């Protein structure tokens, strides 16, 4: 970490994303910060980047208000919305620049008392959050964030349940974990076994909502404000297109095809292994991140997320309950979530030499069944079946059934 006083008198704090991953940190050098006062106040920043990286900025203010003071704090995410240029996304190596429009974000600013904190993340280890704008005329299609708290208005604002998608980075590559039921009401098709996923991925923090679908599918103005999960969405043919088996590209008029046309990003359904690893927040056993047994769902103390028929459950606004320890909402209850894999009698069952949902391969592309795996339960699922290892099936490829939805994954920007 290095602090530099620029010629303008505006302080600039430079940081490289130091991690335990043992990757060389990209270097930021030759920084010049130029504040422009007045009605259209802004801060111009130029810098050099040693290698491609994801660069984030945080505007901080001197809390002591004195020239000698060195106590700085962020001005907050709600005041850091309007940037343009080489910040908030992957930036190529070389000479870079960006602008923060202080007059729009922070009209009562005192630019001489602020500094800019720049952080460079290796592209292989991005910041934990990615937000994608679904509006056709979005000024900025996607932006990375260093934490959930850094996203303006998140998670309370319905903007993130309608016009924008929030994706969580899941570090999973080559990490062993236990898939299947452990210490639960075990079923034969939930046999525990060790899994090592081959790659990292992003997964949606919410189940895909009616509003989000309406934004990328050009639905009605009313639908675009709907913050409930997309329900009755289990028809695989509608999600990927009839006959479009993974890894073929989804059909242009399918959910995933329309989403790609709008964003330029290929999204997909998760495999069973991706879904369960994220739902368990990496814990191979049957506990949440705080050590509480997953089978104990209590809506008053935040242990679980379930919305169930036995308690008079009904479809709820996405994210109405507490998230798991990785910040994912509604992995248990609200709507069931479609996965890529075909249903088999066991999670470790093999057909034609293709392991199903073990993290090494997907069974898709091989006709091994007529129904797809559905995970997470829904608002009318019995309490005993609201478990991260519970496996249900989707009836068939074509028809729509109540209580089914989906959660998106993507490998966007990952190497």
C-alpha cells in the first residue's frame, strides 16, 4: 500500500489486491489526479497499469478536515455512482484514465479534502460482486464491486431485483468438498461423495425475477417492476430452447438467448454441483457458515431461508429472508431452481461413462433421462425436504409447473 500526494493536492491511495492466492499483483503507477471545481465538478485520474486487471476506485474524505490529518473514510457507495473510463471493469495494461463526476454524485463536495483509493485485482481473482444492467440503453453494462456494502442501495433496493442482476463470485476450482446428504434424512440418490469443481464461476444472489426477465425480454412496464421470483419457469425448452442441449448455445428466442442478446454475456443454468456448493456456502457437511445444522430452519432467528407450506408459505419478494454466509438468498424455499443435469437415481450414478453432477462433467448432451434436476425446494415444500442436498425432478422438458424457477451462473471474465 502506498500513499501519494499528487500535484493537485488531492491525495491518492494506491493498493494492489494482496491475497493468499499467491498470484502476482498488478501494479498501478504514474498516477495523476486533477480535480475540476465548479458547477460540473469532476475528478480526472490517469494512471499506468502493469498488466490487465480489474481496477476499482473508492473516494475517501479527510474526516479530521485538517491539512495534517490522515484519518480518511469512504464517502459511501451512494455518492460514488457516476464514473466513466478505465475503472469498475477489466482494464488493459498501459496508459489508463477515468473520470468521477463529483458534481453529480456529491454536489456538496470539498474536492480538496478527498483522496482516491485504487485497487487492482488479478483477472483470475476478481472482486466478489458483479452487477449487470439489463436496460437496453444502459450507459454501463457491467461493473465490479469490492463487497456487498459497496453496491449503492444493495440489497434493499428493488433495482437489483428488476433492472439489474447481482452475481457473486464463487471460488471453487480444485477445492474438495462433500456433495450429498450428511447427517440429514438421507435418501439413496443423495449419497455423499467428494467433489472438485474444475472452474470458478459467478452465481446470481437472487433467483431470476419476473422483473429481470421483463427487462431483457422487453416485457411490459408493469412486469419490469415485479420483484418476485420467476415462477412456473421449469420448462427446460423455454430456458435454453427446444433441443438445445448443453454445451450448444441456447436458442436465440430462449431466456438465455435473449439475455445474451441484451448483455453480450453468456449465462447458463448451474450444474447440480455448482448449485449445491454455492447453497452450502462451501461447507461439505450439513451446517451453515455459523455452524448451525442446516436441517433446523427457524424463521425468527435467521438460521434458515425456508418459506414452506407447513407454515402457510407463499411466494415472496426475492431476498425476503436472510442470505447464507456467501450472501445468496432463497437457496432454500421460495421457488425450486432448475439445473442442467438429468435426474438419476443417485447423484453419483453413471450412464455411458458420463458422471452426473459430480463436478467433473455434465450429463447434458447425452440422452440419459427425461426429467431435469430441480434444487432448493419451494414455498409449498415440506420442512424435511428443505435441505441443500435434496434432489427433485422437473416432470418433463416442455410443460410448466408451479413453484419452479431458476438461478443464473456465468463464467464472464474468468480465465
